[in-house]
């Protein structure tokens, strides 16, 4: 894809509409925001990059956009090819290499590499946002991710919880937004393929080498959706109250109180 084609890439309305609705529903983007987008090299974050660039040009509010990739230095994974692509787009880009895999071998006590890696990457992103003056961190999780997280929390932790659409980090200095929370994974795959985005396949080989609970939930949902075409619409309706900041805590506190009343009534 040449520079001119890349610079005018327009996401389809089928993506822009749900993203615009999510941004409005959760007040994700405000005038003057400086947004740092986490890019892994996968279809989701690269699609979100072009959606946010489109909104920069056409939305009624002004905001700045930069991008960051944290390279965990995993054998077989080289996201450095993204440097040229982001330069083509003219998006300020922060590429940071951290030996996360090596540190995981030293400090982890279980095989849950993905969650450990995610926490380490997030810390690097927060640090970079502070250093570079960004007040918002945008992440590329979509509705399928939220549904999988919801099932994992319910099945394995006994909690009603999923990823938040928009919240403030613990330090209180960076807002985290997920503009794709109403978007299905298959929509992002279709856009990335049609647009010829430079997706890095298996963008974390370590994850693909290890079976995960998330992959099991993905398979479970795929099987159920084959019999129920409105599955994800129903799931979104169920988890919407949990997507707001502090809502999961409130819902679980209410559930605990109800359980106590039921127990005491026996």
C-alpha cells in the first residue's frame, strides 16, 4: 500500500457507527485530549488506528493521536516493521523494547504468561504517556474480548466482571478507553483484510504456543453462536452495566447482599 492510499484510508460505516456510539455512550474522547494508542501489530489495534485517524479529521472535537508498541522481545515476533508504516501515516510513534519474556521466566510462578505480559506492557504504556504528555490510553479490545472476559470471571472466579469501556488508572493521571467495545472481531478482521493492513500474524507467539482459558471461551462462544445468532447482542445487554467504572464492584456487592438475605431466610 503506498503512502497516498494509506493516508486516505476510510473505515466502513459498519465500524464507524458502533465506535462513535461507544465513544458517545461512555464520554471517551474530550476536546483537547492527547490519546496514546497501544498497537500490538494485530488487526484490532491497527484497525482502531485508522478509525481514530478518521475521527481526527471528521469529529466535531479536536484531539491529538500518538501510538506506542511495546516489543516484549519474544523469539519469532518482530513488530519493528511497524515503524515505517507509522512514519508513512505521520503518526507520532513510540517503539519500546522490554525483555518481558526473560523477566517472566525469572519472576512468574505459573504459566499465565499472557496476563503477566499484559500488566508489564501496561506499566510501560503508562510511563510513556506520562513522559510524553498523553492523558488518554486507547486499547483495542472488542466485544468478543469482553464476552470472553465475562465468562472467564464467572466460571473461574465466581464474579460478574468484564473489561471496562472507560476508566481512570489507579494513579489517577491516565484515562483508559476501549472504543471497540461494541464491535465484533469478525468486522475488524474483514476491514483489516480489505484494507491490506500490515497485520503481524501470531502477534505474540508465546500466547499461541500456550493453550489459554481465553481460547477455550472463544471456542465455547463460537459453538453457541452457531445455534444462536443473537448471542452477542444478548451478552452486550447483560454486560453493559459492568462496563462502567466501579460498576462490577457495585453489582457484586448487591449480589452478595442478596445471597446473605437468602441464606438468613432459610
